[in-house]
C-alpha cells in the first residue's frame, strides 16, 4: 500500500483532483471542436401569444374558457360539461391551445393537432421557394413541409404539436383511452420536429423507438391493452454542448413530463423509458411524478442529477442499463457547480436495478428489434417482470419485486 492510499484525506483530495481533471479534459475537447458554443434555443413567437389571447377572449354560453395552465382535472371537467359539439368547435377554432391542453379528451387533441398541422404546412409551403431565404433556409423549409405531411398521414395520433422554434411534438401508438399500461419514451439530445422520425438509423429517433417498443410489447403479451407515447414535447439540447452538461433544459422539460403523466386518461400504469439526456429529465421529474408511474427505466444515461436512486424520492422502481460499447461510459459521471449529472446509474453504489443490454449497438441501439435491451423494455412495459434478464446471473435486479429474493 502506498503512502497516498494510507492517508484518507489525501486520497479524497486526489479523487477530487482526478474528477476535476477529467471534467477539464472533456471541456477542452468540446471547446476545440466547437461544441461548447452556447446555442440559444429559438423562442416561441407571436403565434403562441395570439392563440392564447384568442382563447382568453372566447366564450361558451357566456362562460369563460379555462386557463390553459389549470389542473388537468379542471380542463377535463370543462370539456365534459360543454359536450362533444362545443369541444369540436373549440378544437377547430383554437387548435394550438386544444391540441396541447392536458386534460382535454385525447381524440379532441388529435383532431386539433391535425388542424394545426394543416395550417403549419400551408405556411411553410410559402417558404420553400422564398428568394429571401438562403439555400439552406429553403432546404429546411422543405424538410419541415415533408415532416408536417408525414405527421398528417391517416391513422397518426398526434398528442402535442408546436412548430415554433425547432418544434415539439408527441405521438401515440395504440388506444390511449383504453390502455391499462402506458409507456412514455423520453429521448435525448438533438430531438426536435425534424429528427422526430428518421428513415436511416430508424431506431435512433423517438418514433422508431416507440414503434419498436409497441410491437415488442404486443409480442410479449398479445392480450395486454397497451399504448406507447413518443414524447418529444420538450426543448432538448442541441449537440453535446454546455446545454447537455447542465440541467436547465431538463428542469423545463420535467415540468411538461410531470404534467403529461398526471393528465393521462383513466388509471393506467405508466412506465418511463428515458434515453441519454432524457434520463436527466426523468431524474429531475422523479420526485413530482404521480403514483401511477410504476417504473422509470434509463438507458445510456449520463446521470440523473442525484447521487443515489433513493435520492430520486419516487415510489417508482428505478432500472438502468448500458451497452458495453456505449460512449456515454467515458463521460465523467459527476456534478460540480451545476455542471454534470451525478453518479453513473449503472454503478453499484447508485442502487438502480441493473438490466442486461445485450445486443444493443452502442449509444443509439437500445430499441433495435432482436436486442435483449428491447426485450427487457417490453417486459417492464407490460408488467412481465419474471421475463426480465438482469445484468448479472444472480438475478439481483429482481430482488424484492416478488416478496422474496428472486432466484
């Protein structure tokens, strides 16, 4: 044993120094590649303000419309009271508000967002050939036109839609109103309207993740009434920069996630599947999640902004996995002065239930069909815990679930 190891105070100081050095190296690498430039997220323009103002002026039978930030139960009671015909009128007259209104009937939200998409598509078409735009600007306009058209295809159920800035949206697979179990996928960096769905590397985008999980859940339990939400209804960091290293965007997104989970129809059980920076958001949201959220699963996580799973202060079970080839393992798992996201969730000292990710291909491959990571996701999604494969042969991740140590 060296003299350094025999001096506890010096050992702690060296550990802190190593952590600081590791963090400094990361920031040097980011700075030299231009990634640490703070990229200000576009703010919402007049469209949102105008929509809210029009909503505030409207009346139903002389009755003012509810505040859009009112609790979901208040919104639900309002729509139940005014009836389907007035609800349909409001969805058409105020699609932006109704389409994003937690507590409004989900079928009404789908209808409203279809109207919003049609309006956004019409507005964007005029930009495609606008000579005042650069070639890159016109190309992005065409990409947005293509995305809006795709979201408007028959059968798609758009639960949230906001085209301002880089855009936010959410889509439902399955019957959300009748589902007994609902899975919500919370994605990470570079998630926006244009990356919501991809043809190449399909399962690295949130729609591909949701489609893959929904199919896997139906195979895992064909009789289960399930629904999956591809949730990109928050402003995600752009690139692996300073926004991804701090918790500000996660804090804002957590408010939206808590509101969503509290407003889902019925009494379904909810599981959150949180990938990459999405796991930071889930960690921030955890203490405020409703009791219906039974499981929080993180994959490829840079941390959850706590030192231990117990510090999340949630009644939900906390699961974690990481593929052996996931580059996130090389990111320093620490928090200093608000930078970094804390302990590695797959570290034994964190205390999460550790699942196998066998077959996953690096950081973006957890939802690829045929992987054990996806199989584990589906088993949790339908509540089939006995089908899970832990990261260790002793089935340690299942202890306490069935009343006694799993074997």
